């Protein structure tokens, strides 16, 4: 929607100005066309979710369509029979069997109608739950195939948020609308057939009066969709602020810095704006619907008056009065429902288009059709050859013309200031990104020649911002190599390498203890760890892989000096026969590497071992001496 300043009355008048009739008719045609196009995709989606539930919903919805006209006609016969019995006085008893039969038939029809309604509602709710779960799974499954770049773009997150929020229930609502449309169509045709027996023009009036309300509703439906698209960022912000205020990870810092009021005010401001925007649209939509709906009320009242006058003059029976007035109301209501179904399907299709757009995203980083086998062990090591890489929309490259070689079995340390490009090297090596220029070789082949899964299997990475999985200790470590998730010996071995075994030994249920406080474990509660303890768990996960290449990105950031010393005292043993890269700001660990590269502004400015770089008396020597000075 276009933003309208509250101080610009001309702009407000322009906003409220109705589009011309030609445009409204075009929008009507667009609604119908959009509904037809979208329903095919949705039917396929829901049908594939559960065929039995879809068939059941369709069957019982259509069966409901057979009951209204029949019920009205039986009511007419019942009233006429009662009237005839009253008029015959003493012979009224002869009409009793017919009245009882009609009453029983009416009872059966009402019972079947309730049964069909109950069954269709049951099938609808089950199908909606199944479809919502399937769509969430589809979104998660597709997100798993996408590149890291997608998750660094606000536009992608907006689509993801809208798809998750809306697509979970709209497919079933849309399919349910199709069955409702068929049901309403059957009911509508049967009622028209009854009504034209009285006067044809009553059917025409009943048909025409709901159309203006339909056009108005379609217009506001499009505005609602545009508003939802516009509000996606605000909704994500509200969710993020709620997450900040209700998650243990952030609670201590929010308390220390007294940030609660700040975040609450930010949420309240965003929520108020969100509410006002929705209130304005809803108010206009409801008022417009009410005013146009008066046409239907007027037509219904006129029809009732016309039928009543004809009955007064004996032109029709009392049963006919019931028949025609109910038929006229039903024609209007069902035709209004038909138009609403079309409009609802169009509006739902607008929202679902976000889901299909999301699912249409394809990754740029994929495995080749005929990947080269990755030989083990590595014989030719790793080489960066003139690699240049820029993040999307970044003004400067993160890496510029980077070249270096790591021989098999060597340990390389990467040092440099924050933002120099150190972690980017790791992401490129794991093919989370591809460089815009240059090549990266593993075992003598460009890494783009290998299967992605096979390549990443041979890379064990522990990032500085490692994940704290709220799983059991066994699972936290075992997911480092899923094939050995239940291998207790392999998990214990990895835990011993990182020092996590001592932490787990203190937990009441050992490796079966649930980590974190979000979920209950075997002992009825979860167990929160300190930052250093979590990092040892993450390190064990990396050691679990037993891969050809081990990458540690700031592996000791949360460890105390003693734990750091113990870990790197084992580093050569842990990486024996394997290539290792570790990024660190602590030169007490960096000096243990076979070679060291210094990265500055995305370029490798120095290369050598610890003694060679100190002798060079360059950037590395400066950083080393500054850090050493702090310990004196």
C-alpha cells in the first residue's frame, strides 16, 4: 500500500477514490483467473498430503449440498398438509400419518445434514493439520538445499516468514473453498429452480445484489495481501524481540544492561504501528461490506413482501410462502457464498504464491553431474590460487587475490584483525560460498569437481559461533558424524580428545543427560553448561568426524588458560596424519602451527612459521609483541 500522510487531505481523498467500473470488472476477471490458475497447484499439494482425507472432505461437503433444497421442500409440504388438515376440521386426523411421515423425513434430513457437517469438519481439521505439517517439512527440507547466501538476505527471510505463517493453513482453506463452491453451486441451482416457479425476476434480483459486495471484498483482499507483504519485516522484528525477552541465552545480558524496557518499548512501538495498519484496513473493509450488504437485505425484504402479498390474495399457499422466501434467501446467500469462494481462493492464492516462490529458489552451489572421487588420504594437500570473493552487496571484497598452499599433514594458523577475512577462507573451503575469481584445490582438483556431501564429510569445522544443540550429550557429539550417532565408544573417544568427557561424567545421567534448559531429559530436567563447557562439547563434535581436514575457528575463545594449554598440547597428536587449519588471536597457540598466514584487509600479507615471521619484523611480529607485552 502507498503510505498516506495524515496531514495530506488530498492524498487521503485520492486513496479513498474508487477505481472506475472498467478497472473493477478487470479485477473481477483477474480474481477468477487467478483462482483457477492457483487451485491446480493447491489441489496437487493437498492431494499428495493425504488422498483419503481429501476424498472424504470432498464427498461429505458435496453431500451437504443435497439437503437444503430437500429440507425446504419438505417443510412446504408439511405446512400445506397442516393447513389442509385445519381447513377440513373433523377430518383432520386423516392427515396425521402424512404429517408424521414428513416429520420423520425432515428429522432424517436434519440428522444427515448434521452428520455430513460433522464428518466434513473432522476431515477438514485433520487434513489442515497434515497439510500444515507437510508444508513446514517442505520449507525446512528446501531450506536445507539453499546456499548460505539466501540466509543473509532480508528479502529471503521475509518470504520465509510469510510462507511459514500463511501457507500452513491456506492450502486446505483454499481446497475447502473449492468443495464449498461446488456445494454452494448445487444448492444455488436447486434454489433457483424453486424460485423461478414463482417469478423469474426474483431470481435475477437475488443474483445481482451480492455482486457489488464481492467486487469490494476482492479489492480489499488485494490490499490486505499487499499490507501483509509490507509488514513481513515488522512481524520478524516483533518475533525477534519476543525471542530476546523470553530466551535464556540473552536474559543475563538484558538484566545486566537493563535492556528490558528498551526492547519492550521497541516491541510496543512496532506492535502499535502493526495494529493501526491492520485496524485501518479492517475498518474500511468491514464498513464497505456492511453497506453493500444492505442491498441483499433490501432484496430479501422485498421478496418476502411480494410473497406475503400473493399469499394474502390466495395466489399461493402458506407452504409456498415458506418455500419461496427461504428459496430467495438461500439464492442470495449461496450466490454470495459462490462469489466469496472465488474471492477467497484468489486471495489465498496470493498468499500461497509466496510459498511457491520460496520453493522455486534453487541453490547456486551444487554438485557436478559427474563428480570426481575424493581420494583418501589427501596426497596433494590444499591450495588457494588467486582467490577473490565479495559478499552480496558488499562494497569491498572480503578476500583479494589470496594464494597459499598447505601440504598434506601440515598445520596452518590464520591470524589477523576481526573482519580481515579469516573465517571467509573457511567458508570458501567448505563450499558454503564459491569465489568470484580464482580456484581452490583439494588433492589436486578444483573443489567444484567433487560431490558436495563427500567434500564436506572430509572437513571437520568448529566455528567460533558454534551451535548449542538442546539434545542429549550423546547426540550433541554424535551428530558430528551421524553414522556413528549411537556408537558410544566413538562418542566417548571424541569427548576425551576435547576434554568434554570430564564434564559429561559430572552429569547425573552421563551421556544421556539433556543439555540446555529448554527440554526435559531422562532425569526430568535439562542441564545448562558454561560457555567453556559448551565449547568443549562443540570441539568433541568436530573430532567426531575423524576427517582429513580439521578446521578450528577460534577453538579456545571460551576456554580458560589451563584448558587451552591442555587442548593445544594435544593438537599435534589430534591432527597427526591430517591437515589442520586453526584461526586464533592467541599467539601462544598460533606458534605451534607448521605455517602461519597473516590476513589483512582480505589479502595475505605475510607467510611463514613463527620464527620466520618474528625475524621478518612485520605485522605478525607487531601483533605478537603487543600480546606478549600484556602478559609481562
